[in-house]
C-alpha cells in the first residue's frame, strides 16, 4: 500500500517530540531548543534515541539553509519523517519584510519536502496564516482535533473537478487541465480569505488569470502590429 505523504502542522512542540520517536528513524530540526533527551525523552531508551537525528537551529537564515540540505541529510540517515519544532523564536535581524520573505521561503521548502517525506511542523500563532496556506492539515494539540486547511479544501475541490475533466473529450480535457492549474497561483490569497466558499475563489482565480492572459495577448498583438507598420513604412521609403 502506498504511503500518503503530507505536511502536518501541530500547535506546540510536545507531540512533535513524541512523533519523532514513533516514526524513527527520523530527522528532527529543533528550532525551540527543546529536544533534551534527559528531560523530554525519559520514556525512550538509548538505542531508540540513536535513530533520532537532531539538528539544532538558532537563526532564521540557518533554518532556510538547513531545509535546502534536508533531503540529502534525510536520505543519508534513512529517515522517512522530518519534524520541525516551532521556529517563531529564531534570531532574526528585525527587518519585517526580510523575515517575511525568509519564512515564506522556509514554508515552500517544507512543502517541497512533503513530496518525498512525511513532514510535521510545530505551529505558533505568529505564523498561523502561512501554516494554513502550506499545510495539508493542522492539529490542535490542546483540543485534540484536526483542522482541514484551506489548501486541503482547495486540493479536494480540484480533485473532484479533475474527475469531471476525465469524462471530457481529449481537446476539451487539455484546456480544462490547464485551467485547473491556475488557482494554485493564488493559494495564499484563498487561504487568507478563510472562507467556507473556497470554490468561489477558485473560479475567481481562474477568471483573473484568464483576464491577465487576454491583456498580455492584446499587448503582444499591438506590439506586432506596430512592428509590421514600421516595417511597411521602411519598405516604402
């Protein structure tokens, strides 16, 4: 049976550590300085600890650099699961725009890793919106329930529409599949809206991309006509 790979967000760090043990051999990127084997892993014997590879991270820039190399590290130790503790307390340089761009890059790297591994990330309220945008599911550690993210809602909608597309004629199916790729460019905006009517934003995203495409085509046609007119003038002079 094929393993379903997902990017899961969990509020808090305690369950992150527990899952690191349950899914060993695992790679744990500790951004909260909480992976203390003596205090937090008293129920784990020494042999089990050897199958949990821990990387301590203190800088936001370092987290980004580590995530770039995480795939190679995970393959080297045979890890099937990658876990990251909350990274809201990492040292940064008090540049809000720069930090935002770095965080966005980190989440995109985590999203990419989720194509090959189960990825579990500790969520802090300071980057809740980014988590909703990139995670497949978000689990509330205290309340014990799972929240389906906007991304998952969108993926479910696209999956249903894809089933419809399979019944179309070949030429129509090609156009339809191209249309379904367009909302993925607006996942962040759809997540920010946090609406129960994600399907409406999906349609709006398609219309927006279509409008942009028409505008670009018109501009391209206008430039071509200008070039043809200029060429005609040159030939007549």
